[in-house]
């Protein structure tokens, strides 16, 4: 027999699971989005679905499965087989925040999910209304020390709430938390002068900043961000150790085959190197990251531990 015939015969002799892993994917994938359509998480997940479709040659079916702060969608992703064909667009809520607020939740993110790729990072920005006398982080700290300072958030345990609590801890000040049912009503009340500041991720407040209703005084990145190069960091403002950002990445069920993880990771990394996509992400307030699954796991683990420590120190409990 010729050599290629011998190789073909050998491949057929391999067990089916081994042969099935030689090429991924061989059928459509699912992208489970644990939040409503139209938000930044939904847009990022669908951009990833487009990248995977173009680079892996299979369609990706996006599904918005909402509820319980992302936990219902996360559970749906875990109900799928561990074959790499079901991906979840993950954010801090269902992965690093909710487990500490709802300890009886039906899954443990670090155990049950496999981090696949770190897609993008959205920094927290400290915003005030346009006519606020607070111009700098030093002004904000001085106002907080004088008493009566308030900060708004999209709800108890939200990213904005935790970012504000982190500021209190790092700056050694006290501020009254005013929770709302979403960023829009919180921003509306801040514009009206009913609350003083907000520590929210950039995509959520970018429209209000663009319209001139809110003004950014600092950004939560360790170094100045290319997204807002003229805005100083909170650390530059004198609050050492402040770092807050809302990330987005793809996850698969733990135990998914390594070839599937590698294929998805490689495809997304290739897509993130596209200048047009990078520009689109920047317009959304997102910095592309990329990297290996191992680096993403290390990042998520660190944020999981830091978030848990903050929630315990601030004695935050679910509503």
C-alpha cells in the first residue's frame, strides 16, 4: 500500500474521540450571552461570534439568556456538553462578583469554567456632572472627608458599586452609596445634582460624557489609557493602589478538549490584531487584550480573589 493509504487506514483505526479532535470545529458553535441584547456585553459577544465564523469556517449562533445578574446564562453554558462548542461571553458579574454575593449559586466559576481568551478591558472612570466643583481626585477626596459625599451605582453589588467601595478603601474616606436600577437612572440623577459622583465602566457612561452632561476626572487604569490619554489616573490623583476595570472574555465548560480551546483562542487573537476591529472596540470604550488561556485564567483568579476580599471588607450583601 502507498504511504498515504497506510496513514488513512491508521486514522480510521483510531478511537472516535481521538479522530473527532483532529479538526475543530466540524459544526456550528453557540455563543451564550448572559445579558440582554443591545448592551456592551452583547455587542462584544457578537463581534467574537463574527470573528470565529470568519476564521473557523463555521457559523456561531448567539443566544441571549438573561436573568439573575448573568447566572442563568452561565448555568445554561454549563448545561451544554464539555466539547468546546458552547461558549459564554463572561464579565465580572457572573464570574467574579456574584459568587461572593450568592454563595449558594449553582456553580463555581473557577472550577466549572475554562477561561479561553481575554477579549477586552473597559476601564472604570470617575465622573461628575458638568458643573460640579469637583475637578480632580484631590477635590473628591477633600469633599468626602468633609462629609456628605454620595456616589451612585447601577445597584448593590454592581461594578460601579464595587469600584466606589474600592475608592473608599484606598483613599481612606467615607461616601454614601446610592443604588439605582441601572446606569441610566443613576446618571440622570447625577446630572440633576441629586448625587455627587459615579465610578462606572467607560462604555456605560460614554454617551453621557459625549453629550457633555458628565465629566470624567480620572480613570481607573494603573497607567493612562490610550482610550482617554488626557485623563489622569486615580493613582496619579493621589490614591495609591486603585485599579478598576470591567473585562470581557470567552469561557467554555471545564473539561472541554484542548484543541477546541486552542482553536477559539487563536481565532480571537488573530481577530483582535485587525486594526479596523481595534478601532471599533476603542469607539466602544474597550481596549483589546488577547493572550493565552493560561494568562486569562491567572487574571480571572486574581480578580476573583480581590473582589471577594473587597466585598467582605465592605460587608456588602445581596439585596
